[in-house]
């Protein structure tokens, strides 16, 4: 047996060992896929992937092959993500509206392999997930122009689901109608109340009458069915294509900085492993306080004293108690630490109701 045959024999042995390790690694990927499906988490975790590559490339002793090893790692990570995607395929994703609505666009972006289930409103999508008829719900929580989505905030407070992801989707509103319509023929525009509000300057400038509809895509469907050249819808470009409507004018938003944040709600609370401080860690709390002077201020002081940077504070009226309010707080920091647990314990003394709604990476 010559040197070449001996080397090939050694490679065969190494390949067999790598096969065994590859199977072990993919078995771990299967467990990760199950966790991600249960907690409605995305397949790709760019922070984790970057950390893995940085840590392991420094261990390569032969620097001449370091770049090749990085390529090898990226390939393995890609295969692992592909396998997870296949395993997660079949997740049922509830959203409000119909195909083409902004919630649909957000859900498709988050779960390209999932089965999207259209719901008539936010409440139905949320309850469907609570009952286990969907794995998660993708719902809007805030728009940069129109503010928070009150109905969804109320569901956060009263419901049992948790937020495990939050993404931003640019909202570009367009005016569309049936074939043959022009700006001169349009008298009435229909859309979701927030879309109408976000295009209020355009609507006033053209002296259009406005008519509210449950969501933007259904408004477009309504315009298509009416086949009336005096009626137009405000919706996404995807919606115009879906229903075969003609685009009369694009980008009619009052503000060009129009972005909606969508949250993924699921039945399980995500509790990331504490691996150190990251700048993009966030959490959401909702709570009520005793009706006493200074109670709210005390809760805010506790959050600040534990080093968490509060980025949002809102109040919402409680539906069943007149002139009583609950509070929504969004803050930066990892709450899954001993410091975070201590903060929650201190808050629980002051709060009549306290719920950690979500933990996510921004």
C-alpha cells in the first residue's frame, strides 16, 4: 500500500467520524427546531451564527486554512437551518386580514414556509392561537405615524399569549381602483382607519370622502367587487396585484417614515440563555398599580434602579373598571438574569397585576 492509498484510508476514517458527528449535530438541530416552533422563533439567528464563527475560527491552528474552515462552518449552519425549516414547515400562522394585507406581508416575511391562516380581526387571530388552532399570531403593535394599536395592547393585558419576536415592516400606501378609473373620477377612498389616518394630508388635498374598512386588503377587494370608478382603496402594492386593481398613485403616506412593528404571539414564553449583555435585548411588561399617590412613579424608579433603560411607557383604560388604567412598559436589557428577577419581585409587591408579556431581540 503506497502513501496515497494510506492517506485515502485515513480520509475514509475521518469521513466516517465526521458522518457520526454530522448526525449528532443534525439531531441537535431537530431539538432546536422543536423549540423554535413551540416558541415561534425565527430559523436564522444572525447573532448566534456570528458568535459561533468568531469563536471557532480563532481555534484554527493552521491559519492557511482558516478561511476554508469559516466557509465550512457557514455551510454547516446553512444546512442546519434548511433542515430546521423543513421540520418547522407546516406551522399555522394566524393574522388579521386577507392575502395582501400588511399583516400577511409581515407573517410571510417571518414564516415563509408556514401555513398562513386569515382571520377577520385581531381578536380572532389571538384567540385562535390561545386555543391551539394556530401555532402563533402575527399582529401589529405600533405604527411610527399613528401610534400604538390599542386593541392588540388590550389583548396583551387580558390574554395568555407571549411575544417572542418583533419586526418592523415599512408601510407604503398606494391609491388603487378598477380599470379605467383616474384621479379625476375618484370621489371616495376606503381603507383601514389607521391607513386613512396615515394618508390624511393626501385625502384632504384631493377632497376625497373616506370610508373605513376592517383592513386594507379587504378594502381593495371591496373596490374590485363594486367595480365603481368613483371608489378607490388605499393598500399595498401586493394587494393591487392580487386583486387586479390599477395603481393610480404610489407612496401617498403623509410621512415617508412610516413603519409598523409586528409582534409574534405564541403560547410559550421564550427564555433565552443568559450569555452576556447585548445591545438589542428588549422586554415588555404590562401591569396595574394600587390607586395611591406615587404608585406609578415607584414602579418606574424600580425599573431604572435595576439599570433597565425604558424606551416606551403608555397607559390604557381598563374596559371593566371606569377611570382605571393599566400600563405598558418596553425596556432595553436582559430580564432573564438575577437582576431582572429581583426587579420583577420588587414590582410584584406594588402591582395589583404584573405580566411579562415578551422577551425578544430587536
